């Protein structure tokens, strides 16, 4: 279920999803689907161009994705020079999915803010 969508600038949004424990698909399946929504100009698979990292934040496993190219995830229309920053935070009651997409320049300008959002997440006290 989409918890919220935040418009950052024209054409750029950050969507947050939570489906519950054991729901929403595996980390790898989501990463593969997200990366597959991009097409590279040179014809190479987007998986080879994507930066995928795994780390631990506040004791939770986090997988991040950074991929650029022509984005085809918007109803089949291809949006050139797009970028996605995404993260899956594996919490004890289910994973939370963040997907920040938009024009590459807009995403670059707002990357620090996206990173701050992820860093601010932690256990409820």
C-alpha cells in the first residue's frame, strides 16, 4: 500500500510503500523490477549501470539503488535522462520501500535530502 507520495519538483516524486509483514515481495525482486524500469542508451542492461548497496542502519538491513537512464515506469511512456534513488528498509514488522524518481538533475540536487530521510529512520521509542 502506498503510504504517501511527495512531489519534490515538477516530474519528481518520492513514493513510500508499506505492505505489512512478509508482503511486498523480496528485496531482490523489487530491486530487479525497479532497475528494469530503466533503459540504457548503449543498450546494456541497467543492472550493470545501477549502483546497488547493502548496509545496516539502526540495526536494520537497508538496500539502496541508484540508477539512471530512460525511465519506462510511468505507464509505459519513456522519460529520458531520469534517475531513481530507492531504498528498502527491512523492519521487524515488514519492509518499507522508498522510490524517488524524476529528472536526473532534480534528483541530484535533492539527493542529500533523500539520504537525510533514510538516516533519520529508526526504531520507535
